[in-house]
C-alpha cells in the first residue's frame, strides 16, 4: 500500500467547527480511496468529544492523537515540531490541514521541515495520471484558480480553504477506527510567536449563514450599515461587509466577506453598494443566488448576480425591508 493520506486538525486554533474538520476528512477520504491507501486523522490539541464517531463516519482508518500534555493547547512552534516528527516516522503522501489563522503560521513550516511540497489556498486535490497529485488552489488574490503538480516523490502538504469542499460522511460507515496515542516529546520547543490578543466572535458564524445581506462603500457612511443589518435581521440572516468598510471601522472584522475575510456559501447573498472586486467575490461567489444593488450598471458585481437592481441602495434597502415585512416572510 502506498503512503497514507493524513488529515491534520488543530483543535483550539480554528478546527473546533465540526463542518471544517468534516470537509478536510471528506477530501482526505476521496484522495485516499482513489490512491488505494489508508486515511489517518492526526488530532492536535484536545480531541473533540465525538472523535470516534466522526472518524467512523468519515472512513478514517486510524486516529492518531498526541499524548504530550503540552499539545493540549499547543502553540505554532510545538505543532510544527510535533507534525514534523510524526511525519518522519510515518511518511505521508498527502497531509491536509484546514486553512485558518492558526495553520497559516504552521503549514509552510511543516512542509519546510519535512522537505515537502506545499500549496496554500487549496480548493481540491485529484490524482494525476502520471502519479502524484494535481492540487487546485485560489491564486492571484482569488482572481483565478491555479493547478499545481507537485513532485510525486515528495510528501505534499495542503491548506484547504473553508467552504471549498462540501462535507460528505460515508453512507454506510465501517467499524470504529482505533485511536493511537503518538508519543512525541515537544518539551524543549520554545514558542517564538506570542499571540497578545485574539479576536473572539461569539454566536453564529457568517460561514454557516443561509442568508447574508452585505454592504460596501456604496452605503456612503457608517450609519447606513444599519440598513444592511436590518434587512439581514428581517430575512433571518446575517450581515456581511466588504473589506474597506471593515477597515474604516463601520463594522467589525467578523463580518468581512472575501479572500482575507470569511468564505461563505449562503443560499441568498444580497450585495448592497459593493463593486464586485475579485477579492470580495472569493468569499461569496459560491452563493446559490446573488442579488446586487448598485448605481453603476457596469459594476462587476452584476456579472455574478442572478438579480440586479441598478439603483441607490439607500432607497432600495428600505423598500426591501418594507416589502419583506409586508409579505410576512420576516422571521
Ligand atoms: C490582497 C487583497 C485582499 C483583499 N481582500 C478583500 C476581502 O477579503 N474582502 C473585500 O471585500 N475586499 C478585499 N480586498 C479589497 C478589494 O480589492 C476591493 O477594494 C473591495 O472589495 C471594494 O469594496 P467595495 O465594493 O465596498 O468598494 P468600492 O470598490 O469602492 O465599490 C463601491 C460600489 O458601490 C457603488 N455605489 C456607490 N454609491 C452607491 C449607492 N448609493 N447605491 C448603490 N451602489 C453604490 C459603486 O458603483 C461601486 O460599485 C482585498 C484587496 C487585496 C489587494
């Protein structure tokens, strides 16, 4: 059997969300099945409560957990060290991480330590006819997709973008996989990156919203963002924003949609006063239906929109709020 596919999740650093772990396991399982190899799940940090059931429902062959107490809440340096040593004793064909704030610090360094290829912003992995993998990734700030063919003789490490793969548990799960304790001592590792403050957002996440109403610079002023929030609330959805208005402090960064914000996949995305720059669309173009409101009929957002309204969002948003209320579809 060829070298395994390893899905590596780092609880406490952005992998606490079951959906993203499930997405990485779904990709790992597909690649492992096509390669005829095993799927291992390497869990860093405290194991999720439903560890064994999640592993079983995603066709994991073996779960590896770290026994070292320091890895209960590991920092980036400890994670790099632990994964590098793990990989030295169990060389993998492919290592899949979820891409988030925590793993951005880690993935390229793991690859460097084990002399592997690395692809960030990954959206898919397929087998190449010649052997090895073809890794698709968002490139040029989300403008385009690039397909990389890493050296098949080396391990390939990828960081999977949120919402790039739909989680799909197996239809008939096999028996529960064994959970093996990996004995790696990271006691001597010094953490060189110190996180002094970390934004913590509570409540529902934009990534999971079914309906998003987002506003951009076309709103004109910070007070008008409340129209976006009001329509979102009336529709039972969440408010989103383009980066410039987050940078200006009209709303906080948990609302930013786009390449450097949240990658969303709602059923409905209403974009008010947003031009449709590729970096913004990287975070919402997977929406089932986009409704755009813009005064400029040539705005790029209309290329993505199913329904376009050429008009002033300060007039259109109040009308939409009224219409939704009158129609009684408000939640
Ligand atoms: C590396 C990098 C990463 C980035 N990441 C992100 C990201 O994650 N998310 C993001 O959003 N951006 C990101 N950007 C910025 C991005 O390139 C755009 O600059 C940004 O998305 C534009 O925001 P906007 O559409 O709100 O503003 P603008 O581009 O200024 O567009 C405003 C729009 O509003 C319209 N308008 C004006 N008045 C009205 C009105 N009264 N009613 C209706 N429409 C009106 C205008 O016609 C215009 O189309 C990134 C850029 C870089 C370089």
